[in-house]
């Protein structure tokens, strides 16, 4: 392991404020020599991937949907190009060469048009699996955002006297049948990291298809694989906020604090409810390689942030994070014949698997099974089939609020949490906790979500 070398990921919101990234993250109070021995893996600028594919939260269609529906995706790409050139204009004052950056992204979009046109012709022939063609188109489009932001970053750094190297993992200019790991290995082979600050695209082209395996979590997967490949001393994620004990927008900034330290198990719990410190499939390679993750706030560069390690357990019993989501459904399957029937749950899970739906929480009794799932189009299709196959299916829009900690397997925490919710008049509709006892999950009415977060934070986190 190279303790001097760090691999650092910069998210889309931070990338859109690259002046702050340049001053706080890349330069900071470092000497010129201290700016090296770092690899940055960058996301597309804020909203660019939403424009290319579909909006991650609202589902608003992007250029990818135009391709699927045989729309004029070429016009969509032209419109996108103008948007990206406008983004470029915003970085002129920190050294981005407008002509060079414009030529790069214009040519890359032209290449994408040619590829998509060929794919559409092949798909129209009817001789190939249309799903594979669509996935290839999704990969091509997704890569544009990271190529744009990474190339720009290198141009800005070089124009500010920092020797930077563009690591283009998008594979636009080769047809080599490389896996993701092979492409990353080839890209970083022989680089002297003490001489060049490397900026890599968050998208990596591979024969297995990074989006096929990880979809919108692909940037963090690239980040993870790069860190493992170069034996990084630490993997750092720069966000526009701290990993906090609770959402400051709900409980107030004065009632939160950076978590400071936690472990990979808690990171997985957060990922399961959509509050990703890091994508779970990206975290595992780092965990197995013994590489720690640090979550830092781009706008507070001197703060050490939160360190995620494999074996950390808090010395003092405490709840470290209160979090959750108000965008879930409770799907209850009730059947009088369920009692004692071996494999009844398997029948339900087969339908879940058919629609690619993973549950967050499951609770059961003698004749009912309740699953908590994300409230999206997949779950609505799932419910329709469940209703056709089981005696009674009840669906409710609910919220899930969780109290997590590396050391809460002690008497009292569950009592205090339930009492805090009771004090606010909030009924627990369903509950989940495994034997490991790192996460108490409370299902509540959706309208009480904010009140529940405040109640649990006041009771469990404010006495640290």
C-alpha cells in the first residue's frame, strides 16, 4: 500500500463549483510538491447525467429516452452541447481555455452521434437483442458527462501551473475488448504520481458494461477500482456537506455534527436507504483491500471529515446517525393459508426478483409479510402482479426512519427511541432490527417523517 497516494472522488455538485475545488481541495495550504501523489476521479457537472439519461429523482426523460423512443436524439445532443459550452464559459475566469474545451466536447459529442446512429441501424435490423443495444447506448451517453468534466479539470489545472494528466477511461478512441479492471490497469500503468496529478473520468468502459452492473453508481465504482489498483493509502470522497449525525435541513445545523468515525457496516446501512456515503458495491473492494474511506466537505477543507474503517466500534455506546427516507412503500401480503407453509415467502420473492425490486426491511407474523421498498415505477408494476397471485395485498405510502450506531447492542436504545416517537404521537407501523443490532428501523406514516427524525436526533444524538 502506498500511504503517500490518495484517490479522491469529487461529486457533481462540487464539480460545478470547481473554483472552490481548486482553492480548497487541490491547492489548499499545500506546498507545490504536496499537491501531487493524488488521483482525482470526477463526476459529471451537476445535472449533466440527468440530461443525458433521465433525472435520477424525478424520472424526467433525457437523451437516452429519446433514443429508446426513436426520437431525434441528434437534436437532443446538439442542445446538450450548447448547455455544456455554457458551463465551460463559467470556468473561463479560473483558466479554462474556451476554444480548446469547446473543440474537445464538440468532437466527443460528434463521435457519440456516429455510434448511436450505428446502434439504431443495427437495432432496426431485428437481428440483435434490442436490450443489449439500448444498454450500449446508455453507456455511450453516460460517458460524455465525465469526459467533459475531467478534460476541463485537467485544462484548468495545467493553466494554473499544476502538472495534470487526463486519464480517459471512456474508451471512445479504441475498440479493445477490455474489462473494467483491465482498462484501469492499463491506464495507470507506469505513471509517476509524484510528477503528475491525475484526473480520471468517473465512467469506465468495459466489456461487462459498468452501467449494466452498477447503473448510476458507476462513478464510485470507478473510484473504488482505481484506489484498489494503485494500492492507495486512503480513498477520499469530497461532498458539498459533511456526513452528519442527522439532516441539518430537518433538525437544524446547530443540532448536528460530523459523524467523525464509523465503519463499513454503517456505510452499508446508509446506502440501503439511499443516503449513500458510498455505493455498497464500491465499498466492498475497498473494505477487502483494507483501504479506509474519508468523507470530506469541499467547503471546509481543514476539517478531517468522517473516517470509515473496517473494524471501528465506538468505545462509548451511542447512536451515530439518524437518517431515513419518506419515499418508500409498505407492501403487505396477507394470506390465511400462510401459517406453517414452507416456501411461501419464496413465492413472493420470485416476483420481487422478476421486477428487479429489492426490499429494505421485512417483517412477518403468522399470516402476513410486510416488505418496505422504494416508491417508484418498478414497485407499482410489482404490486399489480402480487395482487393477481395472493389473497390480499395492502400498499401504503410510508416513511422509514433509522437510528444507527456501531455500538448500540445494549439495553435501553430501543426503549428510548420508541419513547421519543411516542412522545411526538408517532405510531410505529412496522419495525426491523437484526441480531447484529447496528440499525433500528421504524416504519411510520409518511407525514410524520420530519418530526420522527427530530425526535430521534434530540433523544439519541444530542447527548453525545
